[in-house]
C-alpha cells in the first residue's frame, strides 16, 4: 500500500540542497521505499526551485513562483520523521 507525506514550507533551498536531498531519498533503509517525490520551494536568491524524483532519475530546475513551498513524497513504508528531518 502506498502512502504520501507532504508539507508546506517557507524554508529556502538551493538547487544543490535539493539535489543532495533527492540523492539521499534512495536510502530505502532510512526513508522507506520512495517511488516519487516532487515539489516547489523558494530559493535564497528569490527564484523558485522545482523538482521531480523517481528512482534512478531526478530533475531539478528553476521555475515559476508559488505562494509557499510544497513538498510531496509518495512511497511504501515511508519514515515520516526521517523525511521531516531531511527536508527540515
């Protein structure tokens, strides 16, 4: 059974921050079996970072603004407390 974890955030992330987070999501022992992650988050320079992740592939890019950052992770046996720390 799949579950989703999500949060709204005003925290600012660089593209490198997001790339490191997405790389870490491959650790299924720590975070659970992540099948998909996506989001839009603010960057320190005033732009917005959009990201998409599926196992073995991720995409991080600049994109249009939103009113607040949003992150969604979908998978099986997700460790929500570790996801909160990772994106915290």
